[in-house]
């Protein structure tokens, strides 16, 4: 029995002796102000006395769902939801009533990742979020955006519950503490869809993706790559948030099976030196999330890493990682990637332009999940190359409306011959493709675009979405 479960049962025992309080104990993810996914069946669970019958009802329906608590006191009910609206109440009755008020039905999104997802609207010390003061000052509870943020917890075992301050209404104080990327995402969805939006946020800065994966996924697909023997012990390893499974156990498992529409994800910095492995880790993570939450078609939208100096601005580490992220996009059904090549900062790994990131994720959701048309939220990507008149011509797919800008030379490109030595090149957008030229390379065979750690975007879609870093070669032994 986990420590959390023992505390819950002790709490139940104490509350059951005091008639003025309800005996039922709910996890923090069920509270006043919460948002539940519309037009589906949502899970509601908690703890009471073993064998106790619990009645769950909601003010949007006359249906009452009855369930019986198991031998450890846990109960699980599933109740139908209708179209977006509210406020409603949800009542959990095990003999004493617990009533959750100001409940909304709308669109719920799971938001995960490391520090760039965690970065609150108020920013980190000496690292602001652009435009944050206006967003915080104008936040009003009447706007139907609600946020639940899980508190940090690493664990050796899958926990039953987690810590959190409950669902927060859209107040300045709450918005200031909320993930900026997640909030900007919700802000656009709420404005366009005109329905309540709930954010279920679980993140931790400086963490690798394997920390967010469950034991069975690691054992099945990565048993020879990660040592997880510490999970069978009683003591957390050093730097537990860096270790496989620990954050899944502490910050995701307790949320299962909360019902959500889809997922947004901003992570990768901690895995950037393991690009090939990431092409296998991220698809495995998504499969796990969809299976564990019984949400097989949940859309998954993630953020491509932005340029930064890292340990050496001229190295190709970020280029390889961005390439890996592009590959996972093709491997994960019902997914989309928000490119960020135009918003990086040389001196900080936490770019201030979080609004662009959140809104690009929202545009992907609006186009691919909610069916909006008239724009293209996707980043064009390299498809093929040909030689023409001594130059290289690149063809990109997904460039609805064409590429931009036209009529000017575009830096950021590099060309190499068979010697695999890259030289700066220039490019121009033409109607038939992107023409890349480099007088220093007589017989060019390969092109790289913004493939180094620090680069500046110059090539965009006609809708202002940057083309991400790419290369036409598959060389590993590059001469710097």
C-alpha cells in the first residue's frame, strides 16, 4: 500500500467520525471550477468506506450513477456529459453529500513537458514572457478558461493521488502561475470555439521524456537502454526527476482515467543528445498515453525545439533533434508539430514568445481536430532535391499557398560537395521550388537549412509558419 493510499484511508476514517463532513474523499483534480469534457462519458472517482454504495449525479442530467466502493475504498463512476455549457453542479453521495459547484462542460486538454511548458505567464527569474502583464491584468473569471496544475512529485510506484490546488478560475493571480504556452493555447481555443476550455497541466523543467513513461513501456521497448531496477527498491535515486517512470508514477498515473480531448507537449531539450532514440521514445510515449487513458484517437500536438546557443552554437545537435521530431510527426497518427525556428533566443533556452507557440498549437488543433478551414497551420517540410543549371532546387511539401518571402536572397542555407564540407549559401523562392546557390562549391550534392544550434529562420509558409531545420544528406561524419 502506497503512502498516499494510507493517508487517504486515514482521512476517510477521521472524516467518517465527524457527521458534519462528507465521508467521500476526492482527488484534487475533482473540485469546484473544474471543466469536464463535453459530449462524452467522463470518469469520476475517489475513496470512501469499503463496500459503500456511492451515488454520482450532475445537474445537466437526471441520471444517477450508482457504484460500489472496492475493498480498499476506491470507487469509479462514469457519467455522460452533454454539449458545452454551465455552470453546473456534480454531487457525490455516499450517505453524506459532496457537491462540486461552478462546473463547466467544454474542451479539456492535457498539457505536458519540461520547462518551456512549465514556464508560467509571470515568467522565470530574468526570463519574461512577452505580453504577460496585459494577459494577467485583463484576466477575468467570467472568461471560461480553467486550469488545474499538478504539483511536482517523483515516485517509485504508480500513485493513487497527487497534490494540486484544485481547478482555478480565470483570475489574474491564477493566470500568472499557469503555463504560458498552455494558457495561450486555451485562450485561442476558447475564443474561436466559444466553449469553456480546461487545462490539465502536468510538467517539470529539466526532465527527459522517459521520466514521463510507465514501466511497462520502458520494459517492452527500451529494456536494454535504461536501468530501472531502482523501481523495485524503497529509495528514490539521485535526481529522481531525470529517471525513467518516476514522473509518470507521481504526476500522470494519479490522473488516469480523467477524460480529455487531446494532448499538447513541449519537451525535448533533455533528450537532444539522443536524437535517434527520441524517434522511438516519443511515439512510445504517445501510444502509452492513449492506451492508459483509454483515448486511442486523442490528438497529439507538440512543439519543435527552438534555436539556442547550447554548449556550442555552431554544432548540429539541435538540427539532429529537430529532424528526429519531424520523423516522429510522420510516425504518430493524428499528430501535429508547431515549428519555432523563428522565436529562439541565443542567451536563454526559454524564449519569451510563448504566445506564438501556444497559438500555433491551437491553430493545429483548430484545423485538424475541430475542422476549421481557410488557413494552413502546418510547417512545410523538405521532400526532394534536384540539380538545375549548377544549382540545387529544393521541393517542399505542405506549402499550401507557396513559400515566402519572394524576391530576396535568403541566408541560413549551407551547401556541401562530395568532400562533406559545408559553406554558406543563399537561396531564393521560385514558383518551382527553392533555388540554392554557392559559388564556393562547384558540384553541390547536399543542402542544410538552419541545421546548427543557433540559426535564424528565413523561410516561411504563406501563412507565416516557419520551415523547420532540415537537411538533404544523411551524413554523420561532418567536417566542422
